[in-house]
C-alpha cells in the first residue's frame, strides 16, 4: 500500500460511520453505543497502523471497508480489491459486532 496523505480524522470517521449507521447497524436502541465503539476501534486501528507501518488509513479506505461490511452483513462476498488493511478493519468491526450481538 503506497503512502497516502489523506489521513482520516476522528470527525470524518464519525460522520462517515453515522451516514451508514442505519444500513449497517439498523435502528436498534443500542446503535449509537455500537457506533461509538466502532469509531473508537477504527481510531485505535488507524493509530496502530500508522505507528507500526507508517501507513495512513484514509477516508477512502474506511469507505471501502464500510461498504464491504454492509455487503457482508447481507451475505455478499467480500470484494476482491480490498487491501489487507481494509480487510483487517472489517474483521475488527465484525468481531465487535459479534460481541454486541451475543449480549
């Protein structure tokens, strides 16, 4: 993955995930809590990725991951063109959603 200069900010991330909240999380009572957890997990991943590899998680990366997650929740296969970072982010989100679903 090439070095990118369009680093996603916390506010951009929150707006992006909120825009897809109904599609990904539905209108459940706990959706805003789940949304906040997913945003925080994404920020942790963004920071860890930058620290460990120097790579920057971008808005486009996050949009691609959200779109793929939406498809996956509809039992669609993952797009082939996802980067390893995007796949990792989706897995983090799916793990967190599974934790919420089990409680």
